[in-house]
C-alpha cells in the first residue's frame, strides 16, 4: 500500500509524500559514514526485532589433500542473538505553513524532515562506532577482541602515515589482508591535510594508497582517536530490519506529527578485523 493510502489522515497527496521521502533519504545519505564501507544485510522486515550473529574469534586455514576426503568446516566460535533497536526522530509540520504553501502554490518547506533524517543518521553512526550499552551492543571503538594501536603525535609530519602502516601490520599478522577502511575523529582527520615530508603530496593521499576502501571522518568518534577496519561481510555487516522510513503519527493542536525511523544493528563477526587508533593521552 502506498503512503497516501496507508496514512489516509495525513495532509499529503502522493506527490508530496514522494518529495518528503526523497528529502529524508537524500539528507540521511549525505550524513551517513558507516554505510560507506560496511556491507548491508537485509532488509529483513519491519517486524523483525532480533538477529543472530556468528562470531569467529580464531582463523583457521582450509584443508589440503589429494581427494578432499575430510571436512574442513568454517565454524563460528559462538553465536549470539542481537536485539535490533529502532532509531527515530520526530518532527512537526505546522498547519498554517501547509495552508500558506497551498494558497500561494509554493512547495512545502521540508527542512524539519531533513533535520530529523540527519539526527537519525547521526544516531546510526553513533551506534556503529560506540555501540549501545542498554542493549549490550558493542561498537567498532569498544568491541572486545579488537586490536589496538597507541598512536604517535600526529602533529609531527609523517607520523600519521607511520601509525597507519603499523596498525595495518597488526591486522595482517593475524590474517586480515584488507581491503581496509579508516574512520577518524575530526581532530585527527584535519591533521592529514599537510604535505608529507620529502614529497609534494598531502599525507592523506599516501594513506589512501593503503586504505583503499576509503578514509573518512565522523563526529561520533570523540577526542583524537580513530579505527581501521578490514572490510567485507565475513568480518562485519549492518543488519537492517527497516531502512529509513517516514511515517505520519497524528495531529496535535491542528499541527501534523511525523516520524523518521529505521531499525538496524551492527553485526561484528570478527572483532580482530578491527584496530582502533588510541589517543595516548586518554588515560592521563
């Protein structure tokens, strides 16, 4: 059923619903960072409230023989069940604004919807990077079993590149050969835009030669920290029950209430595929 039929009491016709949905999706797409390098699993269905996650804590090689007479199964160390939380942000469209747009024949201002989508997208990235303790969901920055690397002082030219090489080396030592993605706090990301000593190239360009799945920044990573991830669905994915959706709620004092929501959870299958770049001053 289309939204005009599903939300028959809403003030929108089909074309206005289409414009509202486009506004929400575009605003969220511009904000989201995690989805730029994490594989998607789903959508599973809006009623799905949990999903299983197989965790592989050790890597074993495959079998080799002349006839392949023995089984060499890839088996998880353990399986856990993850709750899929709903992330949402509500917004209001005032009836006088809608009537004015109709009277003057001008488009409805969808800024409130775009803002709600941005806030919901930021919440998604916060869940991806920092987890949510109330649901016992770990994030990339705090999952148990991840690798860690204490960074050097990135104010010194070339140190960011050296730390990147060292962190990748730790991942490769246990079999994670890439490709890799890197996400940094804004404070660290800004330090990459300086000329690498002995070259005429910015340091971030040299790092991108190693980090082929993208170098990003996110305000959801606080302080002066970051993370390097060996990407791929065998290491992690984002399970989506319901992707970004806009629903009409009700009227309040003649004004119209809407909700932007999604239902997602990060499934980290191999914690050792993650190496956080730690701030040496955090515990001081």
